[in-house]
C-alpha cells in the first residue's frame, strides 16, 4: 500500500502541474482576440479494493488519487448567438451609412456649388433676361452659362451616384469571395474539430472557428447549427453554405436585367441567394435601392425641368423672330445640356411672347422664371425646387438614421463583448489566485511523496 501512496502522489503532481500549465496558457493569452478561458476539471481515479477487519464489510474502497478529466473551454453559446445576430445588423447598417455618407458628399448640399444654388442662379438668370432689357446680350450669355452650369451639376452628380453603384457592385463581388473563403476555412476546421474531439479537446480550434463564424455573420445572414460531434452546419436563406467538411460556394454573376450589375447566386444551381442581412445585404440595398432611388430622383427632376422649360420656350420668339427651339436637349440628368443652337447664338433665346417688338418683350422669359414655383412633379403637387429640397432632406434623414443605427449597434456589440469577456475572458487576478491554490496543492503532493518515500525506506531497512 505504500507503493500505492507513491502513485497517488505522482498523480497529484501531474494533475496539478497540468492545472498550472493551463493557468499559464490563460495568462499568456490574456490579450489574444477570441481566446476562451480554459479550466482544468479534476476527477478522482478509480479506487482500489482492500481488505479490512470487519465482519459486515470485509472489503473497502481506497482512493487511488486524481486525474485531469477535461480541459474545459468556458463559453456561453447564447452570447455568441446574440453577437452574431448583432454583427449581421451592424454589417448592414455600416454599409448603408457609408453609402449615404458618400451620396451626401456627392450632392454637396448646402453649398454655393450645389444643384440648389445652380437652380436658383438659373431661375434668376431668366428673370434678368425678362427685365429690364430682354435684348441684353450680357443677360442672355449669363443665362446660357447658368443653364450649362446647372446641366453640368446634374450630370456630374448623377455620374457620382453611378460611380458609387459601380463601387458597390465591385464590393459585392469581393464580399462574395470573402464569404467563400471563410466557408472553406470553417469546413476545414469542422473536420479537424471532429477528429480532435473524438480523442480529446479542440478548444483552440473551436475558438478559431468561432471567430470565423463571427466574421461570416457580419457579412451575410447565416443560420448556425452545431451537432454533438462538434461539426457545424451554416445556411443562408435555407441553402446550405457549410455542411460538415463540404461547402457550397456563392457566385457574383452578371444580371442583364439590373443594369448589368452582379447578382448573388449559388454556384452549382445558379439560383438566387436569399440575402437579407450583413454587409452584403447593405451593399445590395445601397446599389439597387438607395443609390438608384436618388438617380431616379435626379432624372425625374431633370426631365421635368427640361419638359417645362422647353414647352414654354418653343412657343416664344427670339430677337429675329426665331421660334420652336428647345432650350435644353437630352433624355435625363446624365446627358442634359443647353441646345447648341442657343449656345452659338444667344439671340435665338425665346424671351418674347410675340413676334413683334421682340427686343422689348420679356414675357416668355418671365414665364420660364416663374416655373420655379409651379407644381410639375408628384402629380403636379411639387415644384422642381421643392422636389430637389425634399430629395436632400430625405437624404439627410436617411443618413442620420443610418448613423444612429450604427452607433446603437456599436453600443450593443460593446455590451455583449463585455458580457462575453466576463464569462470567457481571462482575469489575471483570478488566474493568480488559482495559481496559488494549485501551487500549494503541488507542493503538498511533493511533500507527501517525500514522506511516503522516507516511510518506504524505513520499512525496507527493517526488512533487511
């Protein structure tokens, strides 16, 4: 039984050494992102049966020591799930906020160089032609310049929005590739985790996979499942992206029905992916809904402005009796410009309402100046100026909402991170306290072995 005592002591030394090794690993990773605190789970070894002097129970169980049964990974799956949900929403609003911010810079309102200032100068230029001298070459040249400037502002702003759409589309392609890369890495880790957990623990691999899944959740709406073997299944809108060690890749494929932009499909089937969250969704919404909405708004403004001005201008007369000319040409904000005939010869500007005394008649010019207050958009209820102001107000409201959502999500993520840290994070004070506890146990085990060894030596001496 004395030799059994040596075995007990040895097991105690080994178990408490491992415990201190785990503590050391925790301390070493105190600042490692995604690391989950580990804890040694000690368990008694199987007892030994010995004979005792008892009539009722002649045999008794004698403890044989301690062993490490598990190195436990401290993790709360509920908090991880909550963080993934927040990451999906945060990713969506982050992309939305960025796109709206770029749109705000593109419109550059309020400013002296924005479309609002251009509209104001354009209407004032018509009023200057109308009075006091409709024949003034200076006033007519200024009107041409202001018309060209306004058309250029509209086309430049529209081009900026189109460029943003193109950048969104490029980012969508990049995000799809990143999603595929993460899916491949997660599938590889699934295989490694299942193999490791079959014979022991896979704590570090689980931490690594958890980080990758968190990144994936920020990119796209995922549904996450983990089976008892430790393997995971990840789905997007009902379609499996990762199933154990297998992956189904996404593809950004040209969509001829949507301005030749890319749509996200499953590579094998070509079916559309139901993207409803994450950065990928934010980019798709920005490209197809938000930015396109403001492009459509600019086009509506430009076509309404051209239609109204041209209708009145065609009915008027130039200084030599010219009539029937459009002031603007083009189809929408992208190609809007002042009629070249008028640019080359401003005397053809139809300022007069009659084909007599044209040099002193500015009634047509005055009628065009008054268009700024006339309803022409939204079924005739909104003027061009008001329509544009509403466009800018809506953009400001949407930007403020997106920024608020981003800030709110950041605060919520920070709160969840704090909760995760309280559960899974390493506390130096706690680790030092545990270290002292296991160090004392290790020292006691060593002293116990020394005592047993001395007793064994004394016994051997007696037996000699």
